[in-house]
């Protein structure tokens, strides 16, 4: 099977799997990340196939979204094998999707150029107007409050604290979203992040003005 067919079949599989997600990680999120990653790959002269496949598959093993990450990882590996992806390419794809998550801000993995691109594309979709909408969708799906003024912003979080600690949608801006602009890897992503970051800052200014009226 040629690479275009592998990418097309993978997109259809992911679309079917993620179509009912209500946490902001639905198929349209995947599609946006995919398209953004392709633009970045072209700018950075990266391996297009690796970028496309990792962008499409990046949420299928995310511990925010699946109960058994080992099982989910095996499913993705089986998919790649069945699709005819070469072993070395499969390993590169798996390394990316296992390494790009924020998880409290820690970055213990050295990312390849392709990994940096997929991470940047994913993080760009977490900021700006769409990022704001996704933040509230995710918080609602987890039963978190819009804003809880009795809580403090959590700093230097472990992965467990980041995933399981008490927070609110507005706190998430300070614990993650406002940090992402300075965590972009590629020059192209850094440029794209500037306007989206400012939009979030303006939103928060308006939010707290209305909250205190």
C-alpha cells in the first residue's frame, strides 16, 4: 500500500474512533493538528509521512482519553503493522506520540524535528480562540468549575498532580495554556503562537472584569 493510502485509511480510522469525543479532542481537533503539522513540515523540510501519521494518531494513546494506555499503544502498533508501515517508521511514529504530551510542563524526551512539529501543531490548537473553547469543553467533560476563586494556581506540578489535582477551567490557562507560547519548538509555530497568546490574555482581562462587576 502506498503512503497516501496509508494516511487516508488512518485518517478514516481515527475519524471513526474520535467522532463522539466531547472533551475537545474530537476528530476536528485531530484534523486541525494534521493540517497545521503539514504546514509546519513544509516550512521546516521535515519528513511529511512521519508528521502526518503522528499527527493523526497522537491522541489515541493519551492517558487523558484512554483508560488502558498499554492496550491503546498495542492497538496503534498493530494498526501501523497492518497498514504496511515499515518497522523503523513505525518506531519513529510511536516515539513521537508517546513523547509530546504536556503533562504538567515536564519535557523528559528529546524530540526529533518531526516530533517538534507535531507537538507544536497540537499546542497551537490549545491556544487562541479555539484553545479557549476546547479548554471549557474539556473542563466541563471532567466536571470542573468554570472558575473557583478559592483555588490557587498550581506550579511545578508532577504528572500525577497535573492530571488528578483540583483545578478549574480558568486556572488551566495559568497552569498550561499561557505557557505554551514560550514552549514552541519551531520558528513558524512561534510566529503563529503570538496572536493566539494575546487573544487569550485579552479574554482573561475581560473575564475577570466581568467576574468582579
